[in-house]
């Protein structure tokens, strides 16, 4: 079967990254991820991300660019990450669907949440990308991932 893309948002606001705690399915519930979802047939990745963020979080977001790389999830899915921001006037994110808690993580807090195992390399790469591209997130306050 050909691979199917799951898009995750590195939604950044005021130098903080949004993490979302999954409420389902049972084997993923309680673990933290980048909000997003599956790209539907005929849909572009960035359109899928804007749609998922509206459905899941109730926000009006715009996508900036893709974090280089692709991370395997349960076959046939792979995770791609795009940086995104809230449009002016957007409602603040709320856990409307798929999640039961949200956290804006500052530079020193990124590894305070229990990310899904498969998200850890994607989050690590995202931080490096955000630091390089926008000077966001990374900086003297960033603590190393435990055990990295
Ligand atoms: N959104 C998202 N999903 C992830 C991440 N990491 C990870 O393993 N996944 C998995 C969980 C799900 O099995 C799958 C994405 O499914 P989803 O439930 O978020 O997608 P969706 O909104 O399109 O859901 P659906 O109702 O159409 O199944 O990818 C991540 O960082 N973000």
C-alpha cells in the first residue's frame, strides 16, 4: 500500500509551541502530539492542516512552511510537520476534538510532556528548524531532551 500522509502542526505563538494530549484511541490516549490529521485524497497537505486545526482546535491558522523530514507512524502512515501560526483575530485553541488538554510550551518546557514515541524525533527536528528559521523556541532556555 502506498504511504499516507498525516500532517502535524508546529503551531507557534509568542515563542511557544502548542502540544495537544490525545483522548483517543486508547493506545494513544494521554500522550502528547502535534495537532493535525490525515490528508484526504485530492487535498494538499497545507489545506489539510488548516482544516484539521479548525476542526480540532477551532482556530484560524495559516501554514508557513514544512519542516524537512518525514517520520514513520503505524503503516501506511507517515508524519510530516509544517510550521503554522494563528491568523490575527483567530479564537484561541480549545481541545474540541481528539484531545482533552492543550499546552503552550515555552523553550524550557518542550520535554515536560510525554510525547508519543514516534513524535519525539519530529519534535526534535522541528525545534532545530524553528530555531534556525525564525529564532523561535530555541535559545538559552532550551533544555536538552532527557536521555538524548
Ligand atoms: N495528528 C497527529 N497524529 C499523529 C501524530 N503522531 C501520530 O502517531 N499520529 C497518529 C495518530 C493517528 O493514528 C494518526 C492521525 O490520525 P488523526 O485521528 O489525528 O487524523 P484524522 O483527524 O484525520 O482522523 P480520522 O477521524 O479521519 O481517523 O496519526 C501527531 O503528531 N499528530
